[in-house]
């Protein structure tokens, strides 16, 4: 049976459409994505809860994937340190073919079922950690092989896919299946499937970091102050929390280096 992600588009002769027709049709399909994610919330809840529990005990979160899926994992992992102030190696994204594959596709990298575990060994992954496989189709050998071996070593496994079932689900303790239907452009999983995976990754990492205490109220109190915009945001957060003026808040933020530390030091 053909995978849903490979089924033919509902739209015919799209090469004959006007620009507005193309855009409207893509938008119509995109509207289906959050509804599909909503249906998967119980699965996402189980995965997020399990990952948060392990990370609270010192574990790390790894993503593995190929192509678009792999790139999305790398993006989510790379955004955790600046957003939540966690060490760069606490959430790790690995893409089939190595970092060069982020910009340029590496031929047949996704077909090697042994390479993911080799890649993970560079980080000395262990039973304290969690591994989430990303594959729109649910059939990527690179991801299947990595999850299979990880499970044998007692590592918590999960996946985010856009088909029902498949071999990756069989290798996942906590599978997440977001079925978005055929793509506007037949088989182009960088579209709806990629959007779905991005949404779920946002939900997963943000929820986990909140449960790990990396957010106070609704503020990113541990964010890295890497540009003027973030310094200004942090200053405003300190002003609001301590009810002080801008200059006082800026001085505290400069002295302590983070919103959390500035506030905690001031409150004693």
C-alpha cells in the first residue's frame, strides 16, 4: 500500500494554475495541518512527559532524521540554547549525511540503516537519554536503524511521522503520527508534512523546557542575551518583575547576565 505522504495530490494540472490559484490551494491544504496535529495531542503528551522526566534526571534529547525532517530537528535543537539557556549539547539534532546535508542533499544518506547509531556514538548516547526519530514517511532506514539500536540499549525512543503506522512506529516507545494527507505537490513532504513536524517539535521542546523550569510565568528568563533586541526584551522583563526603572534593570541585567539571575539576586 502506498504511503499517504506519497499519494497523488488532490489537485490536477497545477502547472496550468494562476499564481493566485496556486497560493490559494497551498493555503487550503496548510489549514489542515493544525487539525491533524490536534488529533495527535494525546501521543504528543505521552512523548513530552516521558522526555521531560528523563531530562529532569540529567538526560539529553536527540533528534535524528534525513532531508527536511533532519533539518527541522537540527533547527529545533539549535534554538533551545538561545531560547532557554540550556547547554548546547542538551538537545542535539543529527541529520543523515552530516552537517553539510543541512545545506546540500547527500545522496542515499537516508538509506544507510547503520549510520545513525554511528553518528549517535559521537555523543556517547546512553540509557539516560531520549531519541526522537523524524521521518515524514515513517520508512527512512537511517531513522529506523537508529531507533532500533537505541531501544536495544535501553534508550527511550519516539518518532514524529506523517503516516499511519510503519516500521518506525514499531521501533518507538512513544510514536507521534500526524496524518496530514497527500501533499499539494505530490510527494513533496517539505510542505504539509514538514509544517506538521515543525509544529510538533515546537510543542515538544517548549513543553519539556517549561516542565524543566526554564520558563517563569510566560517569560524566557534563561534566554541568551545575544543581540540588542534580546537585551532590550530582558531589560523590560526585569523592569516588570522588580518594578524598577530602565537604567536600574539594564545595570542588573548587565551585571548578572540573565533575567533569572538578575531577579533572583535582587530579591535575595
